[in-house]
């Protein structure tokens, strides 16, 4: 199977059983651990990310239907999360950019601040310009 997309996931999507429930057994491949530098995890109703720090997670390869299933799971169409591309310099991944999901803090009751006064998605896009997915630290 060919996987067109690579995603950095954190929270419940690092659990293989959850991934299989969301995208199906043949629509994803676990690629291993990774770290997203430049954002950190913030707890709320669901976990989300905020500027600064780093967060441990994993990389997941999916096909187009798998990406659509992740979008649905994350509530992208409802404005709960936005899917954004971040730089990737992970030594085991042949991709310059990977997707990740960032939740709207006010919708998730999460204590997170995103600078600026533009739309949430635009503010996230501005901040992730300096973020990078790297391999796990030894």
C-alpha cells in the first residue's frame, strides 16, 4: 500500500489500537517515535499544542482516506482542530513536511495562547513556520 501523507501525532493517536479504530487496519503505518520542537502539549478537554517547548509523539503514514478519517476524528470540519504542515528533519523520514493537528484552545478549555489577532488557523500557521519534527533524543 502507498501512503501519501505523514502525520506527527500526539495524545491518543500514539496508541496503535486508537489509530486502527480511527483509520482502519490497512490505512495507516506506524513509523516510530518523533519529537516536535517548537510546540508543547497542553491538556484540556482534549490535548492540544501551544507555542514553545517540545512534545513527544510518533509519526504515522496514511493514505488519502486515512487522512480524511484523521480530519474527521480531529473535528477539522467543525473548527475543533486545524491540520497544518510542519517542517520535518527526522533522519528516518523522507519528507520535508508532515501534517499535525492543533486544537483551538477556547473550544477545548485549554490554557494556551497563540499570538496575533488573525484567525486561529493563520496564527498557528505563523507559529509553526519555525517548528521541526526530529527523531527521538537519546
